[in-house]
């Protein structure tokens, strides 16, 4: 069945470091891909999304490119801030699947000053 | 505007009891989803409503779990004969429709603890 695999955390970085969180997926057809973020004490929020191959989603300095050939949707940010500390979830919704989301296990990011 | 709200925010119950969890979606959103998130895991799909009907309940773990959305707005997730393994955060999400790539907006969740 459809699934999402993301790198295990925690990821610990210093402020202004470069961030990559790997995400790969298994799905039939062309799913839509999402990154959701959960800040401490808050609910899940959509960070960015891409709905077709080679699309790039971006928001708040974060970017991810939908790579069909490698079935990946890696999250990147050039310079992280302490306020980016959160848990990041990669997710997919399969075509024809009522848009229900299948999530990865999440990656905790801790950014230190 | 108001986001998705869920009540209660926390619920502690004893094994074998019945619980109801409520979700108020964003006004005008026709699609509503329930997910369950265990500690250290990503959310797992439980059930999807389009309007009043459950279009996909394939994620409900067993027949102790049931959900309704009688007027196409508020939804209630009902769990009978609770077990310790039901302890988790129950998340509700809504979206305007269920088209490709439609954004789902999540509520803060109900944290259920079964003793």
C-alpha cells in the first residue's frame, strides 16, 4: 500500500545552518505531496505542497521539489532559525483516495542559538 | 476566521467506558476527516465524511469506533468499551472540498487517556 518514509530525528542544528529532511514515498500513480509542521503546543499546519511532478512548493523559506524519478519530496531551508524548532511531517494523498493523508512518522528539529 | 475546534481538549477515562469526541469544522467545509496520532508517530487516517455521509471508514480499527456527522457540519467520534490501546491524540481536519491537493486544516486534537 501507499506509504511515506522520512528520516529519523531528532535533527539538531545551530541557527543559520542548512536544513534537509529527507522524505520518500511509495504510491500508485501520481500522489499529491505535503509537508505539515507541528510547533510546540500547537496543531498541525500545512507548510507547503506540490501536486504534480517537478512542482516546487515553498513557504517561509522552506522548499521541497516533487521528484517522480526518485519518489522523493525532501524539505530544505537555507538558514534555519530557533523559531523553526518543531516536528515536521511528510504526507501524501493518493489520486482517487478522497484526499485522505498518509503521513510519515515525523522528524523533530531542534535549532539552537 | 475561526479554525477547526475540538472538544474536549483532554479526556481521561477508565477502561471499558464510552467516550465521545467532538469536532467543529471550518464553516462551509464539506469534507471532514478524523485521524489518530499515537506518541512519536504520524497521524493515521480513521474516517472521511463528504457532507453527512461517511465516504470512507476504512481506517476505523474495529467496530468499537463509530463516527457521525448528521447535519454535514459538526462530527462526533464515538468509542465504545475503551481499551488502554485507544490512548492517543484524536485529530479532526476539514477542507473546502476533496479535490486533488486540497489543503486540510487541522484542529488542536483531543488527547484521550484510557486508564
